[in-house]
């Protein structure tokens, strides 16, 4: 099968033929239908978390497909099931990743990877979905949609009518706008530096969009939300944006940090307001419980409460995955769908 391999940091992925092992105890073999490219993979390629001791290895944590084989001990999925592949642990056995062969070289993989035609994943990284589920948009429930709803409902504990400011409206940020609207947000403001994303933000529920290329963008937000935002969701991981997020939060509001900064990077904050009801929290995938949350969010989408297809702006075959990555870096794409096989 073909897979996209990270062989060196800050270099394009190598698309090559690899051999997948048989699923072992607690593992599931999934024929991948669609993988979407998340900003987290861009961070892995760039080495944002520091040196990578697992090279060469596979990537991807947001996908969908059908189960083609199961290892011993796996009981919650069976051959033929449609599944979402996700990075947050869910129901099922928790085991390590697989080792693939690329000629005579070993290619490492974590408990879930999706940039390949067949994935050997830990049982707790796949959740069964109804057979009629659209598998292209289903991939988004592996990260973007679940992280977004979790950040709003679990981390921020949004109350109906509260204002929400979203800093960075890539795939997760756009999904945050949708989640905030579903959960009853009042004023909903989107901030980004890319015009294409800001245009899409208004289609995803934003009442107002602000371009950070304008020097006075903070003043624009403050004029729109003079008391500060009740909830600020920061998705970029940029130090200056994190500092701005806290400043633009109301005195009794909540700042949720979804974006991951560079390893070891420090920020400067006035912590005094944190002693008087202002809250600052980091988000780990929104605290999502995939086996409970993914079915609920699928029902919301089926009922027309939000439209996940808006998040997929471009589609590519696996052989063009580096084009997709470049497009995402340019800000022209929110989520790129990587189609596997010949479907």
C-alpha cells in the first residue's frame, strides 16, 4: 500500500509503498477512505514540539474508513464497520502503534495514523459510525469537530447568549464557530490574517470578521466587545496571539488555549485578573470522549444544526499530499481532504 512518510523534519513527505503488518492484540486494520490534514501535522513536520526520535514515521490523526481485520481482544468493532479514526483515546483496548516496512527500513507509527491506504490502529482510536455516514466529512470528527465542540462545551462551558471571540479560523477555528452557534453563543467574532478564511468564517456562523493585518485589529475587537469577550478560543499557538487572547477576555471570562506553542516558548501575562474570576485553561482536544461525543455530533449535523462540509475546502489524492500541506500553510485552505485509493 501507499503511505506518506515523514523522513526528516521541515522536509516534504515521501509517498512510497510500504508493507503493513497484520493487526496484533488490541489492534484494528482499517482501509482508509479519507484523511484530512490537521494543523497538528504541520507542527509535527516543523518539529514544534522538539526533536523527533521516531523518524521515519507516519502521520495523521483524523480519518475515516472501513474495518478490514481485527486482532485478538477487539470486541467493539468488527470487519465491515464504518469507523472514524481519532487521536483522543476512546472505547476499546489501548495498545501501541504498528511498525511498517519500507523496503528494509522500519517505519514507525503511533496508536493512530491516517496518511496511508491501510492503517493499523489501536482499538481505542476508532469509533463505529452508521453505515450511511458520509465518510469524507466523517474524517473531521477525528479532531476538528470534536476538539471544537469540546473546547466550547467542556473547556469554556459556554452559556447561552455569551459572546465568543475566536482567534485563528483554520479548520478547528471554523468548527469552533459552528459549535459556538449550536451551543447558543451571542456575539460571535472571528479573527485571522487570511482573507479566504475570514470569508468562510461568516458562512460558519461569525457575526463579524477581523483581519489581523490591520494594525488596529485589537482596537476593532475592543470596540465591538467593549467589556471583553465572555469566551476567547485561541487556536494559533502564537505567543502574541495568546497574550492578546487573555487581554481581550472579559474580567470574568474564560480564555481557552487550543493552539500549541513552540516547545519551551514563554509568554508574558498579567496574572492579577486570574485571582478575580478570570480563567485561563489549556485544551487537550476539548476533553472529548469519542465513543460518546462523535455519535452526538453526527446527529446534530444530520439534523442540520451545522454543516461539516464547509470545512473541507480542497481535495487531493495521496500522491499530492505535499500540495495540500503547502496550501494549508498559505492560508488558502481550511481542511484538505486526502482521498485514498480510486474511489
